[in-house]
């Protein structure tokens, strides 16, 4: 890359139309995760989770938490969470911090990138490879969280992400590892490790049965 500023647009997963995979949590240390925040720790209580994602910005999570089946659906600015005897619909159109995105799974799509202000910071060596580092901030809404991401420009995924809270406090670091090729040119991390502000390991998620561009039906994301 040399003296030229890397083009963030070339690092987006622009071939991905949809994604489905199974996720399990390993090595979870709730005490360390609570240092990030309580809600984040609770999100790691699942035994298993099925992830369905479709562009633009549609997400469905099916999981079991403390023997309760929970379904989370995000479609545009509406979030719907259902559980036995419970159904909660929420307007999150102005609250990007309440919305899970493809960034949580280690990649960025063009639809997500349009909601971000992007600033190139530097190049940095990670595990012997020089990677471009960018700062990402939401360009709308009431959440001013900031993310620093180290991108793999060839496989187009996030190698590392550091999350800062709305007050600028260091929250967590995510390491995305062992990317697998779901289809030509589409790489998805199969392991994501999280570390808290003290750089202590909090747990990992392991993705398996990764499938892309299978033509997921829009009805799966109905809210």
C-alpha cells in the first residue's frame, strides 16, 4: 500500500447476499464479560445459536438461553425479540448501538458501510502481516460509539476490532480468527475471541456449517 491511502470500499464483503451458520460459545467467563457490561455478558449465556443474515441489514438469531428459546429479529429500524410468553418490539431506527450488524460477525457489507463515517488511521503489523487500520463511527442516531478495525484487504474481513463506548471508554477487543471461504471471494471468521478492558479473555464464539448466498426468504425476517 505504501504511501497511498487504502480504499476502505475495496475491503467490503460486496459479494455476500445472505449468510447462515451455527454458533456455540466456548470458555465463557461471565465475570470478565461483565466488565464490558451486563448486557454483553448476558448475550454469552446461550447454549447454541443459529444465525441468519440477509442484505440489506436483516438479521435473525435463534438461540436457547437458560432453557428458553429466544428469537431475535432485526429488519431495518425495527427489532423484535420473542420468548415463551413474551414479545417485545422496539424502534431502533435512531439507535445504531442497539442493533447487531455484520460487524459483530467479522465483516462489513456495503449497506453497513453507508451508515459509517470511515477514517484511515495507519498501517500496523499483526502476526507478521501489515494491515490497514480504520476508525468507524455511526453517521446517524444517538450512539457515538467508536470502533477501530484492522482489515484484511485480500479476504475482506475484520482481523481485529476495538470497541469504545459512547463516553470514549475502552470496552472490548475482538480477535477474528481462522476465516473460512463460504463461497469464492467470501471469507467468514470461524472463531471470535473477546477480551475486556483489562485485556483478560472473556470467551469465544465458534461458527460452523457456514453457508452463503443460499437465497434466504424475506419471511424469515418479518417483524
